């Protein structure tokens, strides 16, 4: 769960208790904020939320989470507390309850409009009411309303959810407790009604009036090797001698400056398994929740094959909004735009000859390198690399729909299927519109998506990958964008797996009905999870079944089998059933404006039957057992949020005027920025901005984030003005400063590689190798041969000797180089490798060249 980093104040008529109440747009006037002490908001109002406690139970690769929000009204008037928070879009929320004066009030899941009506009626009659709902426009944003909180009252609100944990490339299972909900770029007039538009006060981290605690219990038959986190943890405690269970907790003093991320490493994680769960006894035996459900996890043993040499159209869609000029996060100081440029360089050098490619940059507007995708040649590659070097974070907000539509309307290139790579650190209000657009074009492409930094929308990133058969990656903590992107390119280049099918061998009278969608893509090294419903007559004695995953790779039929016990196990949380229901909801639910009436009806039925929240349903609870109904009007209190975020730029002019820069979570300044002059359409326009500061913020971090947007003189002026007073207004007039391409020796070497994979022998290469041209020529054992062969051997040797830590980033371009050497040097390669190793004094053997 997390906290909206927006500087806003709630007006009395802005309570989002009904879809019929329109949320007011962000006001253009500046809001002055002062530093306060005690449990109060930016409007000097007491805050009812006191603490958040999270209990996490991880069983193999499934997480069960219970989160409790503790409220207390210290005011003399009744309140309505409103809390907006993010959760991973894969979370299946199935329970919501309140504990009031020792009495538990369990919420019911109902159609959203009906729940809103009940909530409003309860408030009007003076009863306590509780409402939990998913946002209409993004399934990773939730809002919790606690209405008619009496003076002096204490209430504990608990929600529970389950989710699958994604598998990282290094074998870790990743759990994230989001602490950050970035502002969303508004795509449509409809999304102005989103709960994301609630005006939320922002306070300094040290003044945040609530605390967070988390305890995680981990169980796995495979044995728990270790647990890592980006936050301070108390020491891991093993609860069993065989290390199959352990417990870990968040250390005290946690700051809300990042997501809480756990990486769980088991001794063995790639074992296929099938778990069968008993259905609800009071439900119909053949219903979704009444019949036993099975969860099958496969780790397909797909052999590594030679990459395709001349097929594919590769389009890279890169975010160039203002926030891309900031650091990756508080653990990685590299600028996002610089990481993006390095990533594009590595991608360009790793493409196969004969394919087609193009690069788009997007913000409030978009640009593309070529009018349409071009064939990958030395000339087109050089032109693209030169443009990459001069890219800047200067295109405004996060308008992703227009460039997507431009990509999809381009003519199909026969024999070259489209592979789309999307990189963004921003979000949009109406993620379902983007997902629907990708889905409509899913038959002609795959989308590989990348969320940059904490707070990236899991709904957007995972959604567009899921509907197109691609993969989703999140770049947080110490992750490198370069590594994640090149890993996905390997997937895209691999020969595709075809004719995927699942065959069940079950006892007579029993059958399996698939609940998961038909799998169309399998990538090497990835986990495959499938849900099925077992119907018919369950055997009365201990029995076993078998499920076989069958697929074709380069004309060869491959099979993976797993045998399992048919006898279902009881689970009071019905975890497998609810995860299966969530997977069905994700397929059908695209929000109120993008879902057909038939699909909406199916979603509501699945949601109500399973108890899993959807965008068409909401949890509602009413406490009528008050001694006396609350009298008088309610005072709304929006829970304040940590002061480390600012609105993304470039929203629709009618509702969200923007500055042109979003400061991400790791910048802990507490600023309110409003645009005082409309941004010019040109990329290097002068900008007039009002900046109002409060608290002892880390102002240097803010200046650092602005460095790519404003001149040094303007930044110095801001710093001088800030030092004179803690509460000031500074007017900035700035011009864009060109951003450089800060190359390492490694990147310089990569830049010299030709499109065909070779290197030319010249002074630039010899400088990188640390020798001179004369010595290199003298050491060449094949003096009559092509100098490029000798140069390529030396370059590959240098990579193996000096770039081992980054091998996953240069592996593809190195393979291209080795393939070129085999075509041009053949049997002389071992001799050249030996001579090169002696010259460079690097212990590299011919084995790396395929000998």
C-alpha cells in the first residue's frame, strides 16, 4: 500500500463517495505550505490515520497479505477519512472488515453503484460506513473511505489480498509493498472522475503522522536460502532446522521514501508442481468456487537455440518526459535519460543484420527517428546512434496513446513480425485505454514493457505485456535498465515456441476445465502458471493425475510432465480459487468505458461469487449499532502523503496545467510547483515557474533533478533565494541546456562496433585497448589477412577480460561479432585468440569463440 505524492488540499465538496460527484481539477493558483508539528495536514487539520501494519505470509510463490489501517479521531467533530493507495495489479483483494470497539464488521462485496448508494444513505442517516473500491481507470489504485468517524473513536480497517510473486532472472521471487503512487497523466475527459484526482495534502517525511510495520513469514519445501531487501530489515530468523520456514520484519524507523521490496531466494525454485484446493462446501459443486481448483506451475525446459539472423521489426518507444532527467532512484544515481541512451545504444548494436527498426521518443508530443521502420544497415545504425547521443528529457508529459497508434498504423513488413519495446517512468489516468489499444493490435506484435523507478503503474506495464504476449520488467533499486532491456531482447530474438497445448490424464469421471487463457508464448527461463477447475466425481481413494505441457520448437516436439495427488486440500482463504478468479477478471475487466456490457456482467458475476474486487464492484460495510447516530455535517480529511512527489507534466489543459518536470520519490523536497505560463510547444522554450518551498528539504536533490531543464545561473539563483528564507517564492526564467552523452570506456568500445558485428582497426580502438597501433599490427599473426578480423578478436577479448560484470548487456553484440569472425576467419580464430591474449595480457581461451 502507498501514498499519493501530490500537493493538494481537499475542499469540502470534493469527497469521492459517489461516481456522480465530479472531482474538481487541480487549481492553477499556488498553494502555500508551511512546516507544522504534530498530527496535522497541510491545512492545519488533525489526521485520523495513526499506523499501518502489514502481515505477510509467503508460501512458495504465493503471497497472502493482511494490511490494517488504524484510525483515531482526535477532533471534536465527526470525520470522513479518505485514503488513496497503490497495490500491485495482480493483487486479488477478497476481504475488507472494520474493528470498532471490539466489534468486527465484515464488508460485503456488491456492484459499485449499489455500494456507493448504500454508503451515501448510511452517511446521511448518521451511521458509520466503510467503502473500499478499485479505481475505474486503473486496477492498481484503490481508495478507502471511513465515514462518520465519531470524536474520540478508534477504528481498525483490515483488507486482505493474495497474489502470485514474479520470478526474477536470478531466481528470486519478488514481493513489493508499494509506497509510491506517481501522478497519472490524464488521457481522457472520463478519467477526471478517477479517485486519483482527489486533492491530497503533502507533508515532510519527518512529519508524516503515521507509521508502517511489516512482518513476513516465509514457507517453502525447497528451503529458504536468503532474503534481501532495499529497506532495513531485522535479522532473518529460521523457524525450522531444515530452513523450510523463516520470519523477517521491517526494521524500525522506516521512511516512506521507497517501495518495500523483498527478494526471496529458495534453494530450488524451478521444480514443477500442481496444487489442488478444495472448493467451498456451501457452493454448487460445479461452480467457480464450489468445484476443486488446481494451480499448475511449469518451468519449461526450453533449450537455447541460435538466434534468428534476419527477421523482426524492432520498435523502441522511449519516455522523454521531464522526469527522465532525474536520477534512477535513491540507490542509483545515474540519470534516467542517460540510462535510456546507453540502453538504446546497446539495443542498436545487438540487432541482427537484415531486420528493421525505428526509435520513438514521447512526452506531451512524440518524435521518431525515421518516417517508418528502416532496414538495419551500417548507415541506418550510425544515423540512429548519432541521434541517441543527443536525446534529452524535453518532451513534456506522458502521452503514450498517440505514438502507439502511429506505430500500429504503419504497414506490416512481410516476414518481419513487430516487437515493441516500451520504456516509461510515468503513468496515465486511463490505463485501460492504453491496454485496450495494445490488445486490439495484439495479433500482429508482442510488447515488452519496462517500468522505470518506484511508482510506475503496474497496471499499465503488466497490462500491455500480458495482452500482447510479451514480458513486463520493473527497474527499481539497483536494477539497470540496460540489463533488463537486453534480457528482453534475447526473448524477442529467440525462435518462437508454437503449438502450445496442455493435456490432462485424470481418473475416470474427472475432467479439467481451463480457467487460464490459452497460452500463446513461452520464453526460455520463465515460469508458466495455469489455473483449472476439476469437475466430475472425485475418487474416494488416494489417486494421482498427470498434466503434460506440449509445444513445438523449430519443428521439434517437446514435452514437460508433472504427476500430482488428486486429493484436494482445504484452505480457509481459498487462495487458488481467488487467484484463478483474479486471472479471469484481468482478462475481461477493462474498466467501465472499455468493457462490453456482456463482459461487464461476467466480471460482476465472477467478482461477487469469488469475493475478489473488480472495477465494477466495491466492498461496503455499515455499523448501525451506535448509541446515537452522528448528527451534523461531516468534515472530510484526506490522509496526507510524504512530500517527495510532484505532478507529471503535460496533462490536458482543461484540468491539469503542468510545469514540465515531475520530481520522483527519492527527491525529498517538499515543494508545490504550479505552471504560471503555458509551456511553449518548442522543446527548448523559456519557462516561467513559481516555486514555493517549505521545510528543511534536500534542496540540492531538487536542483540536481532540474539540472537538465534549467541553466546553471537559474539554479544558483534558486539556491541563493532558498538560503535566505524557508518560505519564499522564486520566479525562474530558464533555457534548455543540451545534455551530453557521458561515455565509459566500455560504451566507447561498443560505439565503435559495426552493424555486422565487426570492429575496424584504428586509433580509437587502440586507445581503448591501452596500446598503440604499431604494436597491435606487429602482434597480428595473420598480417596478410583482413585487419578487421584482428581488431574484432581484440575487442571481444577486451570485453571478456574487462566487462564480465556487464556480460548480460554485451552478450548479444558479442555473439554477432563471433558469428562474423566464423564467417571471415574460420580455422584461424584459435591462433588469433592466443596472440591477442598474449598482447592484451588477458587469460581468455578460444572456447569463448566457439572452439
